[in-house]
C-alpha cells in the first residue's frame, strides 16, 4: 500500500536526522509527528506535532500508532521492543530485527562475520578473562568499543599495551564490549543505500570520509578510490541490506586497506552524516529517499549532479558565550550551502550543522572547503 501526500508519518527521534526527514516529508505534503523526550528537539520544532516523551512511554506510543500511517526512526538506540510493539499496529520501517542487530556491536559484527562480510578481527568482551584472551589472539594495537550506545568515537579506547587493558575496560565501566584489531587505514568510505519493501535497491555514490578525533569531519564525493573499491562497496552495501531484509535508508561504513582491500566497519539503520552531501548534490536526497521507502513509493534517482565536499560544523567553533562563527566567511561563496540544525546550545564535539561546497573541480572545492573551515575556526573577520 502506498502512503500518499496528506498522510501522517511518525519519526522516533528528533535530532538533526529527524529534522531533515521532517523537512523532506513536509515539503512533499506529509504530516510528521516526532517522538523525542527533548523539549527543544531540532525535529520537533519543525514537525506538525512533537510528542515530548520517552521512547517507551505507553500513551505516546499508542497515540503514534493511532495517528500515523507509517513510522520510521532516525536513531538506532530506540528500544527494539518499541519498534516491535508499533509494528503490531502500523507500518514500521526499518523493522525491529534490523535495528536490533545494528544497535549492538556484538550482534552487528557477529552478523557480518556469519554472513561472510570482511570485518576487522574482533572478540566479544564480557569478563576480564575475555579481554586478556582476546588481546593474545587479536594483538596490539587494538580498540575496545562499548557494544551499545557508542557514537562519534565515544565509548572507545585504544589499547597500546597489555597494561592499558584493565584501565581501558575500567574507563568503559566494564560494559559489554567488542575488542577489535586497529587496522592501518588508507582511507574510509561509506555508502548510503535505500531498499524498498519489494526488495528494489538504490545506491548512492560512494563517499570518502575524513575523521578528526573519531568524528566525521569532511566527506568527499566522488571518493578518490579505485573503481574496484567502489564496485566492492556498492555490492557489499546492497548485499547487507538484502541480508537484513532492510526497508528504508541505511549506511555502511568501510575501511580501505592497502591492496584495494575493503573491510566493513559498521552499519547505521538510518540516513547518515556522510550522506548529507545528497541534500545539495543528488537528484533525490537521502531524506526524501527515506520518505519514499517508508511510504512505499518508487525510490528516487540517486544520481550525483555535481562533485561536492561536505564539512561538519561542531559546537567547538562557537565562542564561549555562545556567539556563532563569522558566517560571512562562508556565505560570501556563491557555491556553498549552509545547513544549521537549530540546536540551542553549542557544546564541544556537538554536531550543530554542516556545509556543502559544489563545483566542477574536486581538488579546488576540497581546498575551498578547508579554507572556509579554517576561517570559521579562527574567527578571522575580513
Ligand atoms: P562510531 O560509532 O563512533 O562512529 P566507529 O567504530 O565507526 O564508531 O569508529 C569511529 C572512527 O574510529 C572510525 O571511523 C575510524 O576512523 C576509527 N576506527 C574505528 N575502528 C577502527 C579500527 N578497527 N581500526 C582503525 N580505525 C578505527
Ligand atoms: Mg562510525
């Protein structure tokens, strides 16, 4: 069944991803109800209705189920039981099964290994014995990552020697973790893929990602990697979506190693920060695609219209008193698009917005992106 404009869509989570979904859905004539406990939720502010309640709040969930034609999520940490309960009453995409695998690194990595996808060598850590045994087997350097609720490099510690190990696990509060081998990365790439309820898949152009302090900093499209890597990434992302029987938009992060070798890092069951370039550079952006997949519409064209560089804007570039960066450095460029997420408070490491630079010459726009970012960071006014 197709849900057409005029229908009502539910969104679990009201951060920037929910906000950009809300903009896409409302642009197309849908109503959007956002569930998020934060009263100043970036998506809630633009939604038709904002339910300010927890993801397990029975009254809010009943209201959503009763009012919405279909429900999606922007946030992998929505309890899988919430999705299961809603799915009994209403269309929910992606389904609880896919989300429950991707919200837990132990399940996610085990799923990837069992399905034959290449991952870094890893082990499940639940006791200190597990950790010593895994370090013997995997070797050093290794990265210990909490199994649940890690993001933007949070909940991870690199282990350089055996003595680090106990402290590392202590610092992660001895939660269930995975230990994985720290790989020599040539670069990182990601792929956003959409899969429709009938199994049709639409794949976006491969993105090259540069991280800083574990947080995505810059995304470059087209990615400067071989055609072979691009082909492998596309094939793996599409196969992962099939194996998860995924319906909706998801992203796969990959590590690129020497010798054209590709390793899957993680899966996000939602649109992805590295896919924000699609807003300005593709026929259909990843949020419209999320609306289309959710509503059972044909998937939109993923074609790239122009080379593009996306730069994240973190709270770090706001001044102590909350004064914003000198936007004129950016707005003076006719080929730069600014996106701000409406977050009230700029905190260190918090994603406040991004900008995209468009142009025919990739090396030129990379350099413009870097200059503008540096100018905003240094707060130099011309
Ligand atoms: P998050 O959920 O915080 O995005 P990731 O597992 O993607 O967690 O790790 C964040 C970043 O840390 C990666 O994009 C990569 O730059 C680096 N990283 C993570 N795991 C490894 C690894 N096994 N080897 C080398 N670098 C890694
Ligand atoms: Mg990641």
